[in-house]
C-alpha cells in the first residue's frame, strides 16, 4: 500500500507534468478567415497540375513519335482524370478533418 509520502510525491509530480504540458502546449488555432479560400486554391492547383503534366507528357510523346494529336489528346484526358481524382481525395480529406479532430479531443 502506498504511504501518504508517496501520494504527496505523486501529486507534486502530477503538478509538474501539468505545468510542463501547459508551457509547451501548441497555441490555440487562430481564426483563419482565408482557410476556405486556401483549400479551394489547393484543389484548383491540383487539377491544373494534373492537366498540365498530361499535356506535357502527351506533347512530348507526340514529338518523339511524330503522331501529333494522338498522345496529346489521350494524355490530356488522363491528366484531367488524375487531377479530378486528387482533387476529390483532397475534398474528402478536408471533410473528414473535423471528425478526426473531434476524436482526438475525446481521447485526450
């Protein structure tokens, strides 16, 4: 059985740990007015990047093989599809972020 001296030392240790956690705790999140805009721009950039990479690869293959419109059209469509897929994955990530944050707060 623990003696009262041990309990007192444990209480002191608990107070020190709480003070240390409070000292190094991350700052509370700021009220970011541009958060939705930054999410939107991220998704637009992902879509345009996929499309641009598809156009570049298609044009490069067309120049290499001498079949100008064939690979350009195919890889443009593939780049667009890849950009939409990444954009949808990002949208799902943004949608699930509040749920994950709430679960983390429940565990703490």
